[in-house]
C-alpha cells in the first residue's frame, strides 16, 4: 500500500511538474520582491531609528519579528503533518502575513508618536508569527511538488528574478519614495508596495497549484505529545550537528539590523545611502542565486552553505576594518552573497534529513531554535551597541560565523550522499 501511494504521488508530481514549477516560480518572484523590501537589513532598521533615535529600539523591533517566528513553527508543523493536503492552510497563514505588512503601511500613514511605535511593534510581532508558520507550510508544500534535484534551480532562478526586481525597487524606495516622502510617508508607501506584490504572488499560488495527496503522514496527536518526540529527531547525528551550525549562523544574523546603522555613522544615514546599500545587498544576493541553485542541485547544498559562511566572514571582516564608502559597500556585497547562500542551503538541506513524514517537524524544530536566538539576540545587541559601540558586536558575530563554518565542515555530512540515518 505504501509503495503504491509513493508511486501515485510520483506520477502526479511528474504530470503536474511544469504547472507547479511555474506557479512556485511566479509566486516566489513576487513574494521575494515584496518580502525583501521588509527583511533586507536596511529599510526597517532605518525606519525604527527614525521613529525612536535608539539602537536599542532597532534591536527590539528585530527581536519582536523573531519572537513571533519562535512561537508559531511547532504549532504549524503539528497542524499540517497529518494532513493529506496543506495548500489551504498555507494560503491562510500567507494571507495573514501579508495583512501584517499592510498594517505597517496603514499605521505609518495614520498614526503618530507612541501609538505609532506601539502599533509598529505589534505588527512586527504578528508578522514574525505568521512568517514562522508560513515557512514551515510553504517549504513542506515545495517538498511535495518539486523533485529534490530541481529545487535548487527553482529557488536559485526564482531568487534571482525576485531579488533583481527587489534591488531596483529598494534603490527606488530609498532615493524616491523615502527621500521624497511619497504619499506623505515614504516608508509606509514602501510597505504598501510590498503588500501588493506579495499578495499578487499568493493569488498566483492559490489559482495555479495542483497539490497531490501526501504519500505518507503521521497520525494526528496532541501538540504536547508530539513535542515530547522531538529528541527522536536528534538520533540522526548529522541533523543534530546541523542544528548546532544553524544556531551559530543565526547568532551571526543578529548583527544584520545594525549593519546599515553602522554604515550611517560612517557615511551619513539618508535615503540615498539606504537605497544604495539596499541595491548592492539585494543585487549581490540576487546574482549569486544564479550559481547557488544549479550548484546545489548537482553537488548538494552543504558546499553552498560552506561558501555562504565564508562570504559572510569576509563581509563582517570588511565591515569591521572599513571606514569609507568603498569597503562598506563591498562588505554589503559579501554579506548579500553570504545571506542568499545561507538561506537557500539551510532551508533546502533540512528537507533532506530523515523520513518524509518528519519534514514538518524538522522544519518546525529548526525554525523555532533559530527564532529563540534571533529573538533574544537583537535586544542584547542593541544594548551592547548603545553602551560599547559597534565593533564588539561585530567581533561576536564574526566568531559565531567562524564556529558555524568549522562545525559544518567537520561534523555534518552532505545528506544527499549518505546512507539513511538510523
């Protein structure tokens, strides 16, 4: 029976591959364009600094985004691992995520003072919550629809196209929307564009996707009981060490909201600088995806993870020693390359460890651990910057990336080229 279900699933995937590939690509391009305007380490930090004048508040905003993403992944995994079809759930959480971006735009237009700040932080918390849920659902959906040796190219080309558009829009947002205060609030207008783009992508996904029934799934059980089974996932030693690598790599991301703030202290923070740094960060992120995707499909994604961490090490080092435009812009290029490789490799590798029916909870486990670190780190980082400056923070980030690289090379085998874990 199980073998027949697997055969039916494989046949359905092959028959609908072109349609589902196109749907994932178009949705990804539109969604990537909008979400990168939100999650690039440029616009949001500058917006929070404008509202508060405090680096600690920048850290708090980033922490709230991650705190929400810490709460939801396990609940999302428990909601979908027993389901035969998960597209309806994915559409629901994706819609709520986009409504939070609309909330950022509306609060920027209509609120002021402390009420605006409180509402913005509330939107960050809920945006993070639905981001965590969406990440589990959408990655699980892709694992059902796209064969393993085509996922890298899909994500790489999708990220290239979406990132290219996002880089241009980020430059335009900084130099025109924000600098000229379009519609009275350039930041709010930028968020409104992000909402429209991501919503269009979700409509494409809903109307085009053809989802097969799951070939295998776990029986439904209470979430608390399922959480008690988490240690079983760690019996796979490669996956356990992969979690260690992810934790150190996530510690490195804690510094991301402060890169632009630091650049502003050196070069003067204004709309043109925000647009320029956004363009080179997203542009380098975009171009590198052309190489990351096919390379991962051919050789596996561990090698991409290695290259991505090495690029991040060079980027942080360049940021530490640079105090003029050329090294700072070069650092953002390297950090963009590293960030894109990290995102592509880490989200794809986790799909390849262990059994298919455990994919939702592996995703939830990884996302929750990342969220715990990313939720607490920015607040501490903001306080550290406020009391001791940027260099101690960047030194800690550099040490974390180096540790992640060491553990990845010596402790984690490429999951595609190993025997199944026992």
